[in-house]
C-alpha cells in the first residue's frame, strides 16, 4: 500500500528517476511558455547552456551578471565570469527543478558537463506599507509583505543580535513554500523550538498559500474556534514576542507571521499597549475584555431575559422592553437571529465590495434597513441598539481571528439562551471556559497565567503595569534568561 | 479513546455536574415578555369572612390607560391565580416591588403573608413593605385618572428613600423577615396615611412579632431615625424651641454595662441651625451655648421618653438586644431579653456640634 507521503511526492519521484541532462530538462519544461533554454551558445571557447524561467528571474541582473561577463571575458573560467555570490553546483534533476523554480539561472558547462545554479530571483513584490489589520495611531507603521526575506529583514532590524536564529524549511509538494522558524537562542525555551520544529517537519500537504494554512497543521486542537497561534503582520509585535521567549514562524507569500506559544489573553493585547502611558493602556486593554464579553453576551442576554428571566430586569428597562416588544411578530430568539444573520450578511458584503460602495452599504445597512425594520415592526428598537453595540464592541478585539470566532460563540450562546435562559448562558460560558482550559498552544496552557497561576504575570494581563515593573520574562514561557534587566554595559 | 473524545467527555460531564449539583432544572418556564404583565404593586387588606382582598394595577409599568384589579381570596397565591382569570395577559409576580398592607390587617397579623412571599422563589426579597391607613384601593383608582404611571412613580419614591436610609423607615421583605424571626428586635415598616388625593408619610409602624402594635409619628419618628443608626436627616424641626436644624448627621454609640442593668446611648449630632425664631441672640456665644444646652436637653428628654414608652410596650425596634450577644456565650431567649429590656435603665446623652452660619462673638 502506498503511503500518503509517497502519494503526495509522486511528481518529484517521477523526475528523480531521469538523469540530469540538457535534454531531460528540456523535456520537463515542455508546455512552460516562460521557460528560456539557450543551448550550445558559444561564449568564446566555452560551450554553455542557460536555462531559466523568464518570469522568475531578474533579466537585467542576468544580463549584467552572467551574459555580459561571459561575452566580454571569453577565455576566463566560467565561475570567474559570473558576478554573483549565490552560486551552487548541483547534479540531480530534482535539484535542477527546485533551483529553476526558485528563481535560479541554471548554467551547464557542456564540455565538462557541470551544472551551476546562480540565484537571480526577480524582486517583484509590494513595498512595506502600514498595517491594515492591526493599525496603530501611535507607533511604527511598518507591516510585513509577501516576501520572506524582506520580512526577516524587518525583524532583524529590531533585533540586531546573532542570537536571533532563522531555520528554514520547505513545505508543500506543489507550492514548495519556504517557511522560517525564528527564535532567540539563549532565551527561548528549547522545548518550544523542538516542538515547533517537529510540527513543521510533520506537515504534509501539497499547497500553502497563507500562514493560517500552516497554523492549521500545527494547531494542538484543530477543532477549536480559538486561534492557537497569534497571527500578526507587525514586525514590532514579532520582535517583542521573540524577546519574551516565543517563537515566530514566517511563511513565504504571506504578509502575516505566526507567534507561539500564546495564551487566550495575548489575543487582547495590542502593540499600542506598550507605546501608551500605562494607565491609559490599561484602561484600553480592560475595555477590550469588556467589549469581548459585551459582543458575545449582549444579544443572548436579551433573548434570555425577554424569554425566561424577566425577574432580573431592572424595572426601568422592563418598561422599555415591554413597550418595544408589544407588537412584534417574532419571538425574541427569531428576532435576534434575524438581526444577527442580517449583520453577518452586511459584514461579509462590506468586505467583498469596493471601498466606496462599502460606505453606501454601511448607510443602507445601518440606517435604512435598521430603521425600516423597526418601523415595519419586524424587530424592536432595543434589539437594534444592542446589536449595534455588540457589532461595534466586536471590532475592539485586536485579533482578527478571535473577532471572527466571537461570532460563533455569540450564536452558540444565543441558542442556549433561547433554550434555557440565563442558566443556558451560564452553562455555555462554563463549557467555553472548560474548553479554553483544555486548550494548548505549542503544548503550553492556553489560560496561563490564570490557570496555571503565575502571580507576577498579572502585571501584564488585564492591565499593563509600568514597563520598569515588568523586569522578568513570563514564567509561563520558561525562558532560559528570566531577567530582562541587568544587561546595561558601562 | 482519542484526545478529542476525552475533551468532549469532560465537557459533557461538566455540563451535567452543573445541572444537578446546583439543583437547577434546565426546563425553565417560558415567560415571553410581551405575553406577560409583570405587576410591581400589591395592595392587601381584609376582605371579610377571613378572606383577603388583593388589588393590583394593570397594565403594569407602561404608561398606558390603567385599571385597578381586585380579587377576594383565602390565600395570596390564590389571589395571584384569580388575577389571571380577570386579565387578558398572565399577571406574574417576579417583579413585585411593593406590598401595601392595610393597617387593620397588619394589626391582626401578617406572619402568613410574609412567609408566603418569602418562600415564593419568584418574589424578590427586595420588596418594600408598607403599612397604609385608609382606603388605598380607592386612592389608586382616583389617582390613575390623573397620572398614568402611578405604580412606577410610587416605586421610584420608595426606592429613593430606601437608598437614603433616613427620613423614612423604609424596609424590605428580607429585613422585615429577619427582624420578625429575631428574638432581639421588633419589626418596623413605614406607615402612610391615605387622604382623599394624597398619600402622606405618617411615621414608623412598630410590630410586636407579626402584629402591628404602635406607630411613632412626627418628632418621635424623627428621634427614632436619629438613634436607630448613623443617619442623615435634611431637617429636624423642634417647634417648642422655635428652631430648625438642617443637614443633620448623627453618630450613635450604644453600650450595655457588664451586669446588663443599664444601657447608655451617646448621640453625636452634627448639623447647622437652619432657622431660628426664638428670643436668643445667636451672634452671642453665651446665648448660643445656652440654646445648644436647651436643644440637647430637649432631645435627651424626648428620646428617653420614647425609649421608656417602648420599654413599657416591650418593643425593641432599635435592636438593642443584640448588645447582649457575645462570642462563646449562649444567646438569651426572647422572653429573657424582653424582661431585661423592660427593667433596664436607659441613659441618653446628646452632644451637639452645630454650625451657626453667623459670626459669633464672645
């Protein structure tokens, strides 16, 4: 029986069988229009074959670094003519194919039958731009791009130490995606590096287009709605995490990096927390926690109170609820479900539409549909207010994936509220808490430093205490160097 | 068993543990808000032939045209059920916040009524108990013509005084029940009098067990407010001395001597002379001291009289019996305490700290 890995690698295995020659390479490049094969060109006394993919190679550098020197120095040895530092010799067809597809020019000395790969990849890609998903008002504006090397540069600039190690791996039998595991040697717990390394090595799939796909193969619990890797496009966030003793995984072609191990509470921390005054930052962070609870609980609580538990509603609000619901055709659950589904439709639509049309959608969705729904008597004005607050509160969670997960929690709690009232919400929250407690990120507890309890780390949990007070790295990360102070040179 | 199955088994076990360990049932009764009428007020009085006459205002809370529903019942719960037969929506008791009990019924005893409300899981113990003198149902019917949200505005008034914890002896069901079953205190409740178109605060109704025994009115009530706990009263009028004290705060210290033969109450009174219509010159320090002494003497005399009268009636609304409680010694029985209370010597000592609002010269 053929194993999964054998099945996935059958394309590469097929080529391994053939012998490396100009003819065999020509054969496998049949049907690739942008492949350039320059055979038996006489550069002086040499007979040389050049093979490259036109769209992957920087043609200007090809001319300057290879073709021009070969023509102007007809008698010099081949390697002395090539003006590039990145030259390697290879001798298998598989290596030839990999080099070709990663932007190398393959040079064949036809007399001595030696093959060289000269790396001249095109620098096509967008420049460094401000982050869209984690924008900050006060702080660095740089964000990652789709180019791996550029992303490593952005982190290295912030951590110019040789202890910052980068281990490169290649995953995906079709995409051949490069991923880089970064960590600070001497600070990061070797156990995390070992786990991350082994998880990366076990990845077996054909194509990887985004960091989240890599995370999906590395998650400890693939069924959880909670992200077990922090996905960030900010280099400062990555360097801060590396400094604490975490590992960072960069994926070629993705403008996001994966940070691990993380806890549930890390998802509420914004880079801006560390740029603002500590009291202000603490207030904002607390607001984020409150908003998360509001966005998940507000609508389910409305359903529970209006369906079962009218006793606990303050009388002032009870009067408003009685009036607003007195002539509605739907029960509170269907009313809330209708509004939440409408909100999801508007949300999805606004993401897919062009920016200018998105503004119109906001007006149509928010004002026209909302107002019309109340006037027509489909929903109560109280619910419109609650759904509005809930939607806005969900945007305060800085982690995009958690904000999306929140929607699932909201629906779950809504169903429980409709079935069992406040009791259902309490049971739902307990189940979520039990699940969070069982969850791990790189096999480290997801609810640390609450469970297990690390008192010192509470200074950067619900509040962000002054930085001079945070003199140690989180104990939950078991760093090799605990103290963050004492490194000042005289 | 896979890790996934183990996780879910944990969750399911947790779920059922929560369900059964708390004694809760997930099968709750639906009370869709638009299908119910959560009443906030009950008025209970004698209905003749040992019946109760229970009234409420519907529709509750919302400012719409309202009516007073009255039913005759043997039991309070029976009354609640009969209301539903008379009204198109289900009248539910989960939001009842005020019970107005007729004085005549209160004099006969309200123990059963209190027990019924206390043991009903739907009824919150944060329920104001009020004693009314006069035809409260008639007052409701008359006032509903003039002000639609009458039930709600009554609740707001009572809640305001309950928050202030002074001026009016507000009490809720929980406090009342606690005092009812304590051997060291007599339950109290505010007493209101129904006049043709107003509801006026009369004073504090004092109960002996579950029966209304007496009521403290006007000055006695003000003095009771001052000494029952540290309190704040906006104005105390002493007509005999032609003086009004404003922004009055009292600090009370009570002490029972070792052999439990005498009790001393020291009241430090802070405030200012708000109005004075007497003959003394308040800018003169000697005359001001003399006025202070007169006020102190007046308050001491009247407070002592009040306490003596309570002693004679074997009532202890100030809960002075709790002073007999000590760690590692058995508490007294109610009879024992009341006997001692009747024979205790009571010393009241007022210390006035008044601001004059004028310059005082020596």
